[in-house]
C-alpha cells in the first residue's frame, strides 16, 4: 500500500516509521525546512520537502497513485484542504485527518471527511469516563456508519434503576450493548436489570442522545 503523510511532526514521523516497518511504501511531506532536514537524515528519500496544500507538491509525491492520504499537520485548515483535494481531485480512496481543535470537527463533517482523529476529544472522553458520576459520554464515533457508541452511569435517582432492559422505552434508533458492575461486564439482554452505579454502553444514531438522556437520567 502506498501511503502519503502530510505533516512531519512527532505524529507524522512516528506513523511513517511504523508503516515502513510494516512493509508499506510511504512518503512524508513537511513544509518546514529545518524539520525536513531532520526527517531527511532519519528517513532519507521517504521525506519530501514542500507544502502539502500545494497541488504540485502532492503530484510530485505521487498522490495520484496513493491508496491512503493521512493529514496530521498542526493546522486543521491544512489537514482539511489536503484530505479534500486528495479525495475529490485525485480520487484517493481513503483519507484520514487529524483534528487538533475539536471545535473544528463540524467543518470536517460538513465536507464529508469522516475518518478523523482528535487527541483532545479522546482525552476529554477518557477523563469523563473516569469521573465517579458522569453523564452520557461518547466513546466511539462511527461517522461512516452513522452510529456512535456512548457510555453513561445509572444514577440512584434514574427512572430506569431497578428495571430490566426489556421494560425500557428506549428511542427506536438506540440499543443497549453492555452493563458493567463491580468491574465485570455482561451483554445487555432483555432480563438484565439496571442498578444504581452500573455503567451502561449503548449504540445509537447521531441526534438521539437527548432522547436517550431523558429516558435514562433523572429529571432536573
């Protein structure tokens, strides 16, 4: 597989190193002259100098034959442009973008860049996951499948505490997946009873979050 990486920072360099060890053909584009010189010593011909948002730079790197383009620069606008151009102009079958600021995620969604990674959003979700009591937390966003997986804690005042899964009036576009209690998880089936303190995972379509909250969480 030929993989073109835009951005030679720590993320891009580590990706390139790992992918090369896996046997893939890689080109690593970096527009900062000093950083490029360091990458050139490490990767030799794999590293290429140039701004990945420039068409001639992408073409010189062979974007037309790329199986995958990964944009991991520190600039969300650049990552968005690289992925959009690679996909729409050069028909690259798969693109992945780094989202540095989660507030920019809607821009990627609007342009159909569905494979994105945000370290900030992931860390925030993990922090929320570790809180003793937390509301609905998105664990996995499956944009291409139009689904997401969320987790929530059953509060003592929740209207579903003490009820079984089959008795819940869940939104049509949602399903409970599992229930974790005392460090052990089990698949959520009809007779599974929800108890205060349980951590419950659900799969749902985007936009159903508020409906699910109204069913599972205390009013107020």
